[in-house]
C-alpha cells in the first residue's frame, strides 16, 4: 500500500474511533441535500442559491455519458472544483454513471478510483460518501466501498432514513421531480424521532434528463420552507456526527 493510502486509512480509523465515542443525538428536522450527476445548473444556479440560504450540500459527480463534454448539460471539472472551494461536499457517483450491480470488483474499483483521482487533481479531499447510479446496489459493491474508506452511501426508495434500521451503506432518499411536491413535504415532516430526510435532486432544470427536472420555483420553495421552519440542513458527510460509520474491511 502506498504511503498516501496508509496515511488516509490511519486518519480514517482515528476519525471512526472519535465518532463512535462521541456521537451526537439527531435533532428533529434534520435534512440532507444531495445533488446527482454533475448537472450544469448545480454550478450556475444551485450553488449560489444554497450560499444565499446558508445551506451545506453534497454534490455526487460523475462524467455522464455520452455527452459529458456538453457543458450546457454538465459541469466542467473546474466548476466542480469551485463547489469544493465554496465549502460544499463533492463526492463519488462513479466515473460513467454505471449501475454497480453490473460491474465486477475490478471495474467498480476503476470507476471509483477515477473520480477519486479527478477530485484530488482539482484540489479536493478523498470522498467518503457515495451515491448509487440508478439507485442500484449490491452486497459486493458495499464491501468494495467500505474497503476503500467510504462511510455512507445513498440509494433511492422515496422514504425517510432511519439510522436504527437502515444500513449506513444503503441510505434511502426522496427524489424531487416536477410533480411530487406533496410527497417531498411529507417526507421532510417525517424527519423527527431520530429519522432523517435525505433529498436527491438532479438538474434545476435537468437539460439531459427532463424526467428528473426540479423546476427552479419548486426548488426555491423547498429552500424557503427549510429556512422558515428552522430545519437542521447538513451535507451527507455530516452524518458522521450522528451515525456510527461502518467498519472498514
């Protein structure tokens, strides 16, 4: 193992030990904002608006084929690096948005390593959180993620996250769309008694995948709702304050 990798895992083990010893109680109204796919509007619209509201967030990035080079659809790596500089978490969504259950261990390791290296090349820290492309997961993928130092991973399911029941590597989230505001608001209001609402948001709008677009006016409504109702908004990595991380194997 390379010295840099040894240092990373030494720090990780120390972090795990500290978190396990001093976890905080989960406040009611805790919500996590996550953004998938490296969509261009994350840089041009979402990040400035989040800064205006003072909310942290996690951006799960990939090089979405076949048109990642289309900068009308997707962020450049310079824009992704700017998200980190603004204080947001930039995390792993695989290299090519490939479902992990379709990859063998070598292929998944390559997909993860590519994004890890790109983030590092642009000045960001090694990611410790992951989002499953298409929400597909597998037991083998979880083992690989844990072995590479990932602490938390998010899927779909449109339900609230219960740390007492849900595996930290299979955290559910609510996907925002054009027409499901009532479901999202109901999900936010389930964030109590130790449960956390995780929102999965794609483009605002999403030029390449219109079926997961969230209209700007709906998105800002959510932010205003969170602000007015004093929600505890956190990034995905901040779960480590509240939830015991899985052991690295």
